[in-house]
């Protein structure tokens, strides 16, 4: 039983290290996801701005 008791602090330390590592991995993955989402939004905004500009630059066609 004493051998297992001595391993407990080491096991807890390893678990804490793994928890911290996985927390960093999760934060990294979340930042990638957020960044890719904002790129898509920027692209849509750019497309909309370009489309609006092309409409604004169009000259009205005569009706006859």
C-alpha cells in the first residue's frame, strides 16, 4: 500500500501537466476556428462592398 501512496503525488503531477497541455491545445484550436471564421466574414464583407461599388458605378441605361 505504501508504494501506491508514493506514486500518488507523481500521478497527480502528471495529470496536472496533461490538463495544462490539453488546455493549451484547446485554446489553440479555438483561436484557429475563430480566426478562420473572421476571415470568412471579412471575405463576405469585401464581396458585398465590391458588389455595392459596382452597382454605384453603373450608369443608368436609357429607357428608349
